[in-house]
C-alpha cells in the first residue's frame, strides 16, 4: 500500500519543512479542561482545531479495545484485513497487563513507514520535536502522563489497535496495526490493562487518577518571601487541632501541672518543625507536615492507665512520660529498620486502599468514648464550638474573602478564638462563680461537698484556671531527655512496635493520595521505604525529646492542600521554621495550655471526624460498589470496634478512681487474656483493646486472602525503576538535593541513587 504519495503531497511537505511551530499551527489557546480531569472528547475537539494529529492510541472504554478514529474519515477499516496485510511488517510487542508498558519481543522488520501520507523519517522526527515543544508549553498533557496501553477484557486473546489517518480520501492508514499479547498475571483469568490518557493505567471511571484543579502555588515555585511566610503559617494554623491539643488531653491524665502542659506543647512544636524539615529534604519531599499523631494517642492512654500508675502520686507525670518515651523509641527503631532495610518495599504489595481506608477511619473512631463525654462537661462552650466549626466548613465553605476561602482554611483556629472569647466573657461575668468555692484550689484539697460538685465544671469551663501564664518562662528551649532517662519495658515496647506499623500504613495512603492531589507521578517503593525509615527516625527524636506521642505524616494535611491549593515545599519549610521559633517562647505554649478542656475536646470531635472521612475517602481508588470491598471494609470496621468493646468490658478492680471515659483504656491491665506472663498479658490485652490495630489485622488478612482483581482492590500503582531509566526527570521531585545526594550517595537508605535503591 502506497496510497496518498502524490506529487502534490510532496510539494506541500517541501513547503512546510523548516517552518516553526507558530507559523504552522493556528492561533488557538491552550487546552483547558472544563472538568477536573481530561475528557478525551474535549481533547480530540481541541486537537482538531489546532490541526494536531497524535501518534498515540485514542480513547478507550472499559472492557473494549478501540483505536483513535479520526472524525472526518469516511469509512471504517476492516481490522482483520489490516492484520493479514501488515502482519509481516508489524513488530511484535508485548504489553504489560497492568501499566500498559510495551516491551519489544524482537522486531522482525522495523516499521518506518507512515502509510497513506508520504512523509519521510526526518519530517516525522520534526513533528515529534514540535509535539514535545507543545507539551513543554503546557498545550497538552505531559508525555509522562500518557502511556501506551490497551483496555481489554484480558481473556488472553490478541488485541489490535489501529489508528486512522483521516486525510479525507479514506485510503490512509496510520500507522500499521500492532499485534499485542496479553499476559496473565497471578493466575487470574482476567488481565487488567492500562487505560489510555491516565497515568499508571488507572481507570477514571473507578476513581483512579483524577486531575486536581490547578494549584495556586506548585511544588517548586518560589512566589517570594512574604507569600512563603503566609502559605507556611497557613499550613500549620489549619492543622492546629492536630498539633497542640494532644497535650491538653494526656498531660492532665498523667498528673502533670499546667506548666508541664505548656512545656509539652512547646516540645511538640519543636519536634514538628524539625521533622517536617527533615521530610522536606530527605523523605518523600512532598509538602506534608510531620507532627504528633493520634495513632499514638490510644496506646499512650492505655499505658498511663495501667494498674501500677493508678495510685501513684509522687512524680507520676515524669514516670509515665519516661515509660512512654522508652516505648516510642523501641517502636521507632523497628520502623526505621522496616524502611531503611527495604522490607517496606515488599510489604507495599500487600497494602492497598481496602486496607488503608478502614485502618485510618478506625484511628478517628477510637476516641468516640472520649470526644463528646469530655466536651459535654461544659455544653455551653462545646456545643457552640461544634456547631460553629461545622457551619464554617460546610455552609460557608464557598465564601471567599479577598480571594481566600477563609472559613474552610481556618475553620478550627477561627472558631476556637471566637468560642474562647465567649468563654472568657462567661468566666468574667461570673457564670462559673460558686459561693465559697475557689477555682485555684485543687479538687483533692476541697473539703466542702458543694464545692467538690462544682470543681469539675470550674476546671473544664473557666478560662482562668491555668497558672501556666504566671509560671512559664519567656524563653525556654526544649532539650532531649528533659524528663529524665527513658524507661524500657517489654510490654509497652511490644505495643508500640505494632502501633508504628499502623502509622506506616497510614503514611502509605497519605503519600499516594498526596501525589494524586499534586498531580505528580506516584513515588517508587524505594522512595516510600526511605520515607517510612525517616519517619521512624523522626519518632525517635520525639521519644528523646518527650512529646508524649510519636511523629508521623498528618493525614489532615491532604485536606489543607486540597482547600488552599498550595503544595509548595518551601512554604512548608518556612512554616516549620516558625514552629521552631515559637517553641522557644515559653509564653506561647502557656497561652495554648490555658484553652479550656471542654473547648479542646469539642475541636477534637471535628478533627477525629475529619480523619474518619479522609480514611474512607481512600476507597475512591477501588471499585466501591464491589460486594467484596464492602464486606471487607464493613467487617473490619465492625470487628475493629466490637472486639475492643469486648475486651474493655472487663472492669478494672479499682474503677472508682478512673473517669468513665478512661475505663476503656484500662483493659491492658484487666483484660481477658491470662497466660501466666504479666508482660505478655498486658501487651496482648492492650493490642486487642486498640481499635486501629484490630481493624488493620482483619482488613489485611481479608484483603490478601479473598480473591479479587487488581482493579477491584484498587491496588496502589507505584512508579518503577524503568520509569527513571527512560525519563530521569519524572521522579526528580522525590530526589534529595544534589549536594546531599552526592555526599550520601554511598548510603542506600537515603535513596539518593534511586535506581540503586529499588530492591
């Protein structure tokens, strides 16, 4: 077939040689999708206006094989005839049934003809260069986001993609048909193919890869010094509920004073700033904030409510803090080994959205017994707080002030300031003044029965009960081992080892979701392993400084990035530097320590609900209507709540000294497991009483034993080493700085040489 090779065509080709792109293409504006992802029909319409003809395969639908059919072609090609005629010239290409990558199996004859248009190789090379220039100019999706692949039923039969030339005469074929073979994988009858036009072969119809709206400030942009400061503070202020309210819960339970609460808050700010900077340079390098995690809150409550600490009065806070420090240090070391050794790369094959979603959701659901029961101690403060934050985030979310959606970004700090001022006026107006009762007297020293009744209300509602402002120093630098030498016990160490695994699973889901939101290629398993290892090191720092919890990636940061449209690495570093600066000012921690407990509990009700929502949103990467997935998520969540409830029904021997909301965390000492070993009994009962641990185990076992296709399970598609070999710049956003990479090139754990890091 040599149709279309006329003299007129040759003259046109000669005239167009050497012309620049701007002189050939019509003056058409860049393609801007009307939706959050590229619609192939919109893209084809735009391409027709520009006169651009792509050499890639076209639009695909699930369960069928289709080629790019140009709209103006007058007749359809007979596929079987084309195969018979071109079989001798077509290269045999095997396509990866998952990612759609092509692998040559030996080309019989190199196909260097564009049938029907008479163009030679040099002209095609020029067109490819022009196409690359248009890609760089932002006129089309990036090449790294377009992968050759076919979407087929995967029944083992050969599938063929044919692209029409559309030159108006109906005789042209562009290029010859390619015969592909689908390879069955993992013994499944159906092979999953990559989807054209979508990175990593994910199907947009099942929530795979959705193009997020344009970011206001990209990952590498430098908007200027002042915007960076503003964006950085914006990130950390929107995460106030996760960064500063954990000490308001744990320090009073441990028997600490208001001064101790202020010190722990300053320590958390310092550790959060340091670990965020480390992640920005050595971890995934995504604009994610590291901080005190709620994953470590439940085990900390279980440790501090153990039987041996219930009746301890002298130096109770320091004893419990040192015990928690030792457990966090052991768990962080195991997490670092898991990441830096490369074992996490193999574990990633078993961690999918069906496992991550219920596990993260269980982290938030674990505190339902603490949330409103604690907030209900002062309903005149907590109820307005909950209502106000819901109004800001739901009803006023679309209102913009000077181009900023203030109510969505600053819902927590704005509502907290308003209700805090309201509580101050209630306190100053005498709403909590009781005759003959002094709020400054500890409840244990109150002798009048009437005052004992009101002591709980005064402690939770008044804004002037904290003496941290009077006792805290203006300048105080938190330092390692400030509470003393950590205490290491096997029972608490076993608990934190399992909890660090839960934190790793939580971070894996956050990494993948963040790369989707920012429109980056997913990190490789080696990069994820490096980040998990670094998170273990960050938790080690948190254990040495004594912040009360470990450090991990904050899942709530995804909500902040989606709302603010700011995904800038420099902004996060600037915000971290401000956190470090504020940690040195003791009065800042003292001001935050004076927040009424009912107000803090009300804010945490919203924060924990947000964690539940973000966890369940991970199911968008799976086939959500699948009965398999519905059953696994439902069973794991139900058993994750019901089994701990069974363990927690064993009441402690001295339940009178514990508040009702802390009784569920006393099961470690009074649970149903009795093996004769006190340490093993404590650890096993504690693990069975932790919702997220039980949920993770159930979901992990079911998802990896119940049959299901990769598409149905929503398997995380991580980038591979061959992506770096073919396009080294595609994953450059995850690479450490050049000077650091050059200095630490010998260290495999840092992943500076990514192709060497992959196991």
